[in-house]
C-alpha cells in the first residue's frame, strides 16, 4: 500500500500549519516586551500594512502577538466570506428579478 502523504510531500497548507505552530510555541514573550497594540495587529490582519512594515517582524517572533494576529485574521476572513456570499445572493436575486420583469413584460405585450 502506498503512503501518498510521504511520496507526494506535505501540502502547502500542512507546511503553513507547521510554521504557525512553531511560531506559537517558540516565542513565548510572557512579559510582552515590545508587543504591538490591537489596532496595529488588526491592521496587519486586514492587510492594511505592507509586508515590509517592521511590525511583521515582531508578529513573527512573538507567540502572543502571533496568536492575536491569527485570531483577528480568521475573524476577518470569516466576515469577508459572509459578505461575499451575501453579495452573490443579492446579485442572483437581482438577476431573477430582472428576468421575471422581462418575461412579464413580454407576456403583457403579446397579449395586447
Ligand atoms: Zn508581541
């Protein structure tokens, strides 16, 4: 029996998970030295700060800030996914409305 995981290597998602767990374990910073404030972490999680910003270095070398960043990014992505779903549903509802109005107009015009 083949072991696909070993033969194919880890997926990008598995590598990302291992890296995240490593950052969360290896930079405890219990005194929270040099930690970022919540608005800065939120700005990073919402991709409002470029990767060149010095805050990224702290986030990737501080377990508590990294955990806050991951939580904030997860909430941001979930909120964005809900907004995208709502936007798609609204477009579909608009399309259905236009089709119904168009078909109704055709029926009314043909009946006269
Ligand atoms: Zn920190």
